C-alpha cells in the first residue's frame, strides 16, 4: 500500500478538538466468520468530509461483529486500533491496522454528543415478513442506553428482517413513535423499555415507525455514502455458491489510485502474502502483458469487470478481499483482461467476457495488462452505475444504463424475497395490490424497484423478479395451476368449455335480490340478509337469478350454451356470444402497468368472496352518507305501487335495452320470465357523481366494464384462509357448504385476480370488515392508479 503502519506510543488526547462536543468510547469486538462488519472511509490522502482526515465508519454490515455488538455507529471516527493510532494517517494505514488487528480488536472511537446533534424525523413504513420487523432496541426509563437520555434506540438490524429489507432504519436511530395505517399513534418518548417492546409486539402486519435520525456536521449525503464497495460485497456473498465471478455494482464514482473505501465485513484477515502484495507501490506495477493463473474458490474468482462497449476492452474494477484474485496478489483494479483460457477478450462485449469467465474450469489462466489511464475513462460510467443497483440475470449480464427502462406497476402477487433462492441482491418485499416504481426493467430476469406509498412517497429499494421470470417459475411449478398454485383438483380439471367461460360469463346477482344458495356460498348468516327469497309464482319481485349476458369481442364469435340456475325452478339454457380466444388459458398473474389519474367522482365499490353481503350491508348501515345503491333497469311493466327511477328504471322497449346491452351501456344484464334486468353504467355514475360509493353486488366481469366506462371501482376480494376458517365465521354452515364456498372463492381469484384492487384476509368478520374500510379509505382518491396501455 506504499507505507507501513505508523505506531505511536503517545496516548490519544482526551479532547482531540479541545472542546466538549465529542464523546469517546472503547469498543472491543471479536472478529467472527463474517468479519468485523463495518466499512471505513477517510484519511489524509482522501478526506471523507471536507478537510477532515479522520477515519470514519460509513456502514455497519448486518450479521457482522459490529452490528451484533450494537455500540459502534455510522459516522463514528476511529482513533486507535489496538495499539495503533490512526489519527492523521493515510487511508491505507487504517486499512492495514484493521487487517492485522487479529481476532480480538479494541477500537477507540469518538462521536459527537447526542445532545449536540440536530435530528430529523422520518416515517419508515415496514411490512412484516416471516422474520418480523427485524431489529433490536435498547433504552427507556430506568434502562438508559445513553446516559441522561430515556429514548428508545435501535441497537441491531437483523439480516432478512423487514427493517433490513427496507434499508432505511439504522443502528443508532431513535424511535419516537409507532403508528398504524389508520393513523393511530403510540408515543415512545419517555416510556419504559418494557412498554416499548410491548408496543412493537402489538403491531399488525404493516407498521409505520417515526424515527429521529442524527444529522450532524459530519453526516454524509446519500450520494456519497455508497462510495465504498460494501453494497457490492453484500450482493456478491448473497449469490448462489455456484457463482463463478461477480460484476461491478456499487462502485466508487471517483477512483484515482489514492482513493480507497474499505469493507471489513465478509472475510477473515487476509494472508500476509496478500497484504504484502497489496502494499506494492503503484510505480512498481509493470505495464507489460502478464499471465496470471487462479484457482477458483467457493465464491468464484473474486473480482468484478466493467467495459465491453464499442471495443473499449474489459477491465477489472474491484477485487474481493480474501477471494482468489486478492490472495494471489497478482491482479489489481485497472488491469485489462486480454484473454481467458485462450479466449481473446481484447474486443469482446461485456456479455462475451461474462460467458468466457463463467465457462472456465477450476484453473483459470488470464492474460492481463495494467492500463490505469484507459480504465479511468470508465469513471463517468461507473458513477452512473453507482446511482442504481446493478443486477445480474441468470445469464450473468449487467443492467446497462443505456438500456434502462422505468415504469409503474401494480403487483398481482405477494413476494417475500427471503423465499427466493435465486435472488442476486437485496430483494424488495411487497403484497398484492402494492404499487411499485420499477426504476430499471431492462433485464429479463430481475427488475429494480421501490414501493410507492399512498402519500406518493417512495420507500425501499431492492430487486424484484421480472414479469418473465415470475410467470416462468409459476408455470414450471405446476402448469395446471393458473393462480399461485392453490386451485383444487376439481377446478384444475375443469373442461375446456368451463375454462372458456372464464372471461365471458356474468354470473352474480343484482344487489336488489338475494339467493338462498348464494347465502350459504357467501359465508354470511342467512338471517343477516336484507331480503328473503320470494315465491316466484306470486305477484312479487322475481326470485334471484344468475346473470348470463356478455360479449367481450365481437370480432371472433361463436355460440355456446350456458346454464342459468333459477331458484325453485328447473334449469334453463340461454345462448350467448362467446370469444374463442384461448390466450389466457395459462394466464399467470404478475404485474399490471399503471398510471396515475385524477378523478372527480367517488369510486364504486365491489366486494367479492365470502362475507361480501354482510360487508355491503354494514357499509351502507354504518355510513349511509358515504355509501349507496344504484337503481337497476328492467323491461318488466311497472306495478301500481312502484315509482320509476326509485324502484327501477322501467324501459318500455325491449329492443332498445337489448341494443344498449350490445353497446356496453350495462355492466351486467340478464333475463327472467321474458323480462330483461340490468345495472347500467349511467346508474352507477349517477351515484358516484353525488359523492357516494356505489355498492355493487356484481361479478368480477363488471370490474372491467366499469374500467372501460372510466368508472374505476375499488374491487376487494375476501380470500378465505381455509375451509375451517369459513366454518368458524359462520357456525351454521356445513363442511360441504364451506368446501364449495372455498373452491368458488379460489376459482373467482383465478378468473378475476388481475382486476382486484386489494386482497383481504382475516380471522374474524370484524377484522376483515376493518381491513375493507382501510382499503376503501386508502383508494378513494382523488389521485388513483389505473391500468395503463403500456405493455410489459
């Protein structure tokens, strides 16, 4: 590194800057298998902040010794490593001191006193995964983490937890309050440790943390915080064991030879030979062509490459400490790779170089030449790469900034990155219905994305599977399953005719009628219904019926016989037009492109699945000023006691109503006793423009028709957890009825899942009802996300 370790016998002064703004701490760490677990920057040759030459902690690596200990903090300045003083020394001296410190490392550090720190408040929205929130806390009344401060502080962020996946909560952050999505808040200032723990344990799946972050004079802007390659090492070591080499990811944007930023997180101390080789001065490096032979390790060759555009060459951009390249001591950043095992790479593309390196056996022979001037031409490109998380596909290619594609999508599945074995970097967890800002969709396998909150703010940054990758994996898992592998065999083996009906058959009741069969299907208590089923033989409202009309695309028509069930009567058969397009037969839900829209109406509400009748009734009963019903149309003659426009819109001409149906002016329509009944778009719009949510008891097909009419509904699917959960919520239901309800719900999800705004689950009707109200509140607008015409 050009200089040895300078050992000073002088003791570190108690006040380095001669004032009271600093506090000092001695921290002893035991170097584990994951190393010390922190990154440093700074030194006399590369001041980290302004002209300050101190050696600063820039990152704590989850799982490392420092994070486990909990005392060392980002922005701490290291004064001494064991008996080696690292004040006013070059960066290389601090690096070497830490490398040679052995397994027990005693650090003397300083930091600004908290009382003197300015803080800024931040809201961090976390969604619990399998590993929970994933952080530890200390402090509280009677258990102060910092003398004189009763605050609750984050002391550890666990790998794989919600906090680590999100990436914003850091060790040293102070928890000010905990909120839920409804805005209820619990203050954590001046509480006991036990109260803080109880508050965090009582949180539901989604948690909003109000956090105070230190904002001191030596805080580093986010644009500079990633100058060190620590994020790259996270990616490298998260790859499968079969990975052969690694591409450049978070690389310093300014990398002259005197600039260093080191990570001591994921390896044990380097061997003496490696250190001595690293200490060779730059002038001693030959510019002649060299041949280097490496033996692959468990994690590959241990270096990253850049280049391969316009014949500019392939260069080594980073060498992993402790990897084969580092241990050999014969390669360095700035080397151009001329060939690999005889394969000429002088004019190779990035992909060709990747394939050549990936295809090597255990022994790899490289022909290289040190060309730092040519390598420096990549600095601007490397700076661009640093601004995004570079991702590796299954073919090992790099996401290029020149190919970058950005879009917004709505997720149509739940994703837990912890369960994804092939993830090349930190993943982003999300749930069905979440809006994602995909900042780079140029790769075939992995996309880079952030979650978009209801406030419009974006949170987190991580890797998600591309549409192509997710759909391929789902089809490979079980080609007979069309929606997340939960459809029972009875549905899997449905006939071709049944599957063709999927996009065409309107099959629900109108809100002004109830079906005895559907009450048990719904899972609601029968006495909870607003109306009972009348005798069809009497002069009264017709019995409930199943609606049957549709025509998705008249360009490709054929006739199909469709059975319509009528209570207390024999089944009848109607003929209707059917689209023969089978392209959706193997449809897998992944992402839907969306765009934002400002609306001036109140969105209709469609609840599907078990308990929908109860929920619809409760919404109208509890909030009559916010929810209402629309008036249906019929060709049936008006009865003496009925009022046109109140009970029905009575249509005198059947031909006219049939024409309106053909012109898509109705979201659903059907026939009973030679009379047509239907719910028109105009009726729904009338309620919406009066400032009320129009509650619609319709099929999933109606969602699309409303979207076409520019009346974007809030469509909520109540997904039962199991047959047992249905029976638990409706004690009167038999097991056979519950089983049918469960299977119908799953089939509904399979057929209409791409149109749902949200999927809601719960253990009790009260919990489900509460979640439905939350969804409606969040999705009411006036700014909403609607399907976009852009193709993925």
